[in-house]
C-alpha cells in the first residue's frame, strides 16, 4: 500500500514541480526585463458609440521574452504584483504611454494601474511627473483601476483617487461585473467611466444573464452620468446589442486589435473613414 501511495503521489508531482519551476524561471527573467528593454506597449482603439468616433487608446503591456517569445500579461503581471516589480514596471508603462500620447492628435491614452501601485508611495507624484515630462495635458490621460484596488484600505485609496482626479485625469472602473463587484464603490468615488468586462459581451448571444447584466450596468451608468464602455466587442451583432443596451462606448477587435505605437497614426486615419 505504501509503494502504491508513493506511486500515486509521484503521478502528479512532476507536473506541479514543472509548473513551479517555470514560474520561478519566469520571475527570475522578469527581474532583468525592464533593464534589457524587453517591454513594449501596444494600443487598442476606444470608440464613442453615438458618433462612431475614436476617442482614445488603451495602452497594453507586452513582454518579449528572449527565448519564450511573447508572454501574456495575464501570466506575468500576477508574478510582478507578487514580488513588487509591478511598481517600477508600472512606472515605465505610465511614462512611456504619456510620451507616446503626447505625439497624437487630440485623443486620450488609458493606462492600467495595478492595486499594488496604490499601496506603494508616491503614485500621485509619479502621475504628475509623467504628465509634465511628456507635456501631456491631464485631460488626455485616463487611469483604469479594478475593484481589487478598492478592497482594502479603501479610505486611503479613495483619497488617492480624489487626488488623481484633482489633477484633471479621468478615472475608470475596469472589469466591472466580475469579482467583488459592489455598487457601493460607485457611490464612494465618482468614476468617469465603467468598463463592462468582456466576459459578458462575449456571451450576449447565448446568455440571458449577460444581456441583463450589460443592460443593468448601462442604465446604471446613464443614471449616474457615467460613461459605460463595453469591452471585447468582436462582431457586428455584439456592437448592435451593446448600442441597444445603452452603452456609450466600445473597445474590441471589431474596431481594432491592439497595435504598436508606430501604427497608431494609421489606425486613427482608418477609423476616421468609418
Ligand atoms: P484589460 O485591462 O481588461 O485589457 C483588455 C484585454 O482584453 C487585453 O488583453 C486586450 O487585448 C483584450 N481584448 C480587447 N478586445 C478584445 C476582443 O474583442 N476580444 C478578445 N478576446 N480580447 C480582447 P491583454 O492585452 O492580454 O491584457 C490582459 C490584462 O493584463 C489586461 O486586461 C490588464 O488587466 C492586464 N494588463 C495589460 N497591460 C497592463 C499594464 O500596463 N499594467 C497593468 N497593471 N495591467 C496590465
Ligand atoms: Ca484595462
Ligand atoms: Ca478590462
Ligand atoms: Ca480583464
């Protein structure tokens, strides 16, 4: 029985070991990635529904690993949040995104902020300095935060959000509808925008629950005077649907996949013609 037990144990052990090793290696490589210029940003268009007009781009981080190739942010950002590397990486993202946006015509850049960045000191100073350094008007920067950022220490976080807003930047509540979604966040802090998680948009065709959720968030936004962006719109049918639900903006492959900084100008021209 002993031998069998051991055998059964070893059956799944190597897999777990392999996973831990791979994560460990990734964490090791992540430590040098910033210095070695392995990061770049891509930009995804955001479109206002009423006028079909391009209003801005969301900056999304990409890591080109020297041997693994592109590693998904869904894989490396949790690691960077755990070991604190997200703070210097997030600073690089913010400064780089602001610098890029300064060369665009009058459209915004949206930058994701990790909850960990809220717990680190100096976030407001960093945003102020990134804007000044790039010469970007604060109105052209939008910061995307998730509910997780508001979970703990909410007094302090709400204070920081107010300071950021006082600078003139806009603040969005990202991935709304998943996780700990609480309507009280919307009362505690005046967000400029709610972004409806793409898991709902992607299932509009088959799930009456998703339809109800998108509708409810859109009307909530309309009552509160808050913009509502439907994320992950890929098809004409989804576009028509979120429009009908009352969402005010969309982001998704239908209007454009994230593109490198060099292609932003072309994307702006293409979307003007739509
Ligand atoms: P997010 O902030 O919700 O970003 C939207 C994600 O949805 C992006 O994935 C984007 O490429 C993807 N997406 C957009 N439209 C569509 C669509 O029509 N269909 C599908 N299937 N996907 C679509 P990405 O770039 O892989 O980023 C994943 C997540 O990683 C982001 O989710 C965000 O939470 C995080 N992330 C990315 N860049 C940064 C960053 O600079 N800082 C931080 N803290 N997090 C970041
Ligand atoms: Ca986002
Ligand atoms: Ca999102
Ligand atoms: Ca998401």
